[in-house]
């Protein structure tokens, strides 16, 4: 029995999130079903982070214990031959027996994609949030810089466990624009439940001059006051990468 680390990519549209739920289609449920078919026995899959219904991933990290007599590449092929079209094992490697994809992670990167347009594009609907009126990029960039550092983000989300800390470290928060497409990248050690989607909707409303830039600082200064209102749609959000000690840095 060895522990394996697998990087997963998935389209979250048709999943009720990543975490196993009885009688609902989830990423964990599908992966565990396939592992049972491959090995003939049940095994529990550990995840680096929980993603909501509709949220995508290109770099979700999972781990599980498996009796497997073949190579990692053969395990990857076996997984991908059985997984549904909207999940793929991108990379498979052996890990130390104590490796935990959530607790050992040093940094995570989330990416949020949106486009400014008066017209729908069916080919982009699953992966972008279409917004209007137009956005003022410099306002959003200025507000994003206030997020960097160690802060109490209690106004932007809730901890995974009741009573847990809401203090998190954000290493980088920045927007990039190409034509009518905007992309927000958020690097941090860990994230609260709904934290990224709350942040995005606040920043978008700042870009539309519906909020002042200073409101981000106010929410950080009063983490247990009135919380940020609204959620950006799940379809624009992607868990892009999870990094561990020894992994190459994300650029």
C-alpha cells in the first residue's frame, strides 16, 4: 500500500462541488468510484481544497492510498480511461506516507475570468462571468493591492471548521486585461469558504464605480462587522495550482 499524489483538472459545471455528498455527483465521488473499479477495494481520497458547485480546477491536488503494482504512468492511464470526460488526472506521482494535500500545501492560486460584453457568447459561458457596464481596471488593481499581506478576512468568508481562524495570507492579488477579457489572480496560503467569490464581486463593483476603493480596507479593518454582500458566479472561478515545499514556484 502506497500513497499517491495526483493533480486533477475538472470542469465543475455538472458537479455538486468537489466534496463527496450522498446521491449527488461530485468530483470526489467519481474519483473514488474509479479507484474502486481499478483496485477492487474502496479508498478515501484527500483533497487540497474544497471547490463549490460549478467551480473548475486545472490544478487540484489529491492523495490516496492504493495497492498498485505498476508505474505511475500506468496508473494515470488507468484513471483517465475510466474517469468521465469532465475529470482528468494531469500528473501522478508517489508521495510520502504522511503527505496530506491540504495540510502540507504552502501556496494556492485561484484564477477568476470574466469578460465585459453586451452580448452572450455560448462558447465562453461555462468559464467566464459576463459583466456590464465596463470596468475601470486601475480602480480594481488599486483595491486588489489592499488585500496583500496577512489580514483577517472574516468579512469575505467563513472558515472550513466552525470557530476556526479567518486570518489568511495573500501573497499576490492582481488583474490582467486582454481586450474584453479580464483575469484576476489571487495567490495565498489558504482561503476561506466563498472568500474568492466575495472578493471578486467587491472588486468588480469597485471597477464599475458602485463602491469606493476604500471599502476593501474597511472590510479588512472590521472583519466581524457587516460582511461583503454578493457572490461572483462560480463558473468564472478556477483552482489553478497548489504548491508544496520543493515544487517550482508559480510565475
